[in-house]
C-alpha cells in the first residue's frame, strides 16, 4: 500500500517537527526535525528542515508525537486534540493522511493483526 502511494506522488516533501521538551531528568531537549521527500515511487528521508515542504506536521512535544502513533487515536482526532498541527497544502488531504497513519499504527502493533509482538520470546 505504501509503495503504491509513493508511485503516485509527484515531487513532494513532508516535513515533521517535534517541539522542544523537558525530560524527566530535568534536561531541556531541542526540537527534532525530519523530512520525507517522495517522488514517483522513490523516497528519501533527512533529519533537517525542508525549504518548501508540501505539508508540515508539527507536534508540540514528543508526547504529542507518540499520541499520533497510538492506535487508540484516529489521526483526525489527534489534530482536534492538538497533538499535531497540519500546516500547508495537506489540509485537503486529511482523509488520506488518516488512512496512511492508520497503516503506520498497524505496522507498529503487529500482534493486533496476528503477528509476533516486538521483544516477544517463547
């Protein structure tokens, strides 16, 4: 499904920014930036800020980012709850992003779909 999605993509960059945070140890941690460039079936990731992203997914902090990956939450609900802000052309792609994020969530929890949980040993 993800390969089919990338094949149909023109040259687009998806930017992800996770806001700065304070750890349980009291230390301040800087924001985390990453981007994914997709073009006609090819993709490339970088840990930087893209100059002109197609869409920016901005998370207020790592907790917000983890909430988006939590299978209990739908992507649209995460936006409503302030766990992620979508900035840019992605406004008209909310349904598509919800579908993609659901697939990502499902990859993170294979046991839910009959797979073996990560770290499981018999």
